[in-house]
């Protein structure tokens, strides 16, 4: 793994040297813009619209537009001086319960490993957090970006998840067209709760897949192989008018395992035995059938038990 950041965790007077690694990776399939006429990939050029010439990196600085067309400029060293002095420290401010943090705050997860001679302090912090059941809320600066962060234990590793500051979360009041608070039909509510109960299952991340990425990879491989790609049209969704009927149909159709197309359904065991195939004469109800009546009655009983 590539080291993203190197510094130390500090809580109280305890100092834990650590290295940080990305815990996740982006699996999106990257596409490039291509010139249709000649098939060449297009390149992005840093061009000044006034001077009408390409600009090299050594001629570029950063600026903030405080009014339309007016900027204040900053050199790289000025921005570095404005960065926090403890940019190499993860300073734990408080310890809290993980359940107190709403998931909307979480950004990106990293793994932390002990650096240099920090193994003992690393183990001490990890065991203390395990036994207390708490996570640490800290401040960290990564690539000149200051963030809050949550430090917690994952298996036998400390992880850190950057989280948004409160003023970075947009208020719900800005969301348009939210429904007004009105009374919900009690029967529909009971049906919806029953449906949720039937769809409830322990979280198993392994059963969820990125169907779009898999289809795109298949299409790419087909094009590389020179095969013609044919995609079946998507099923047209109909507008649901009768909410109760839709809930009832959903409950009847639901299986114990989620039916989301992005899930891998696990095979279900069944104890029902397949019905034995009968000769055509028996299936047609021919009166000339010489099968003994006791066997015919036994067949009827078996059919009723299996229905």
C-alpha cells in the first residue's frame, strides 16, 4: 500500500507514531474523450484566454475570486504558512460513542499502522478503545485540507475516517418539494412495516455487486473481441396508483433474501419433493386406466399434502 500520510496520534501526553493508508479504492471504469475523426485521445491544455497561449505549471498560482473578475493571489509558501502547525499530528479531542455520529458526516476511511518504535503505544490505544467501546474524535490536516476525523478499531487495526464539519452539511430545509407532515393510513403503515420486517436481514456486504461496472466490462471485452453488442431494452416501469395493492403484492413476492438486482441471491434449501411425472393416459383422465383405486387415492392425498 502507498503511504498517504505520516505523523502521530496524540491523546493527552501519549504520542503514537503512525503511517496512514487508503482503506478504499475507486473501482469506476475510466473513459477518455476521443476524436471521432482520427481516433486520437484528446488532451486538456492550460490555455490563457487573454494571452491565447498555453501556460506552464511554473507560471500558475492560486487565487480567490472575491468579486466577478477580481482575484486575490496566493503563492504556495503563503498557503503552507497558513496550514495548521500540527499538520503532522492527529490530535484526539474527545472520545464518544460511534452511534452518536450520523453517517452523513463520514467521508473517507484510512488505515493506520504503527511507525518506528510506536508499536507498544499503538497497541495500548487500540486495546483501551476496544475495552471502553469508545471512538476518538480528532483533527487532522491532509494535503493542506483540515478535517475532523473519527478514530476507531477495525479488527486488529486502528482506522481513521475523515468527517465533515457541521457547517459543511447542507440543512434539510433547503431540500425542495418535501411532503408535508400528514397522517399516514394505518393499514398501509402496518403493511409497510410488515414488508420491512420481511426484507430485514443481517448486513452482508459480500452479496452486493456493482452491476453497471460488470455490464460495462462485458461490453468492453465484447468490443475488444470484435463482437456486436446487443442490449435488451429496459423494462418500462408503471406508475403505482394503489399503494395498498402494491404493498400487498410486494409482501407476497418478497423472499427472505433481498431482491435488489445488485445483490447475489443465496440458494435456498427446500424440503418439498418434486411430483412424479405420470404417463399421458393418466394425466388425461382416461376411463380405461387400469391403475388400482387405492393407488389413485394415495396420489390424491399426496397432491393435497404438497399443495
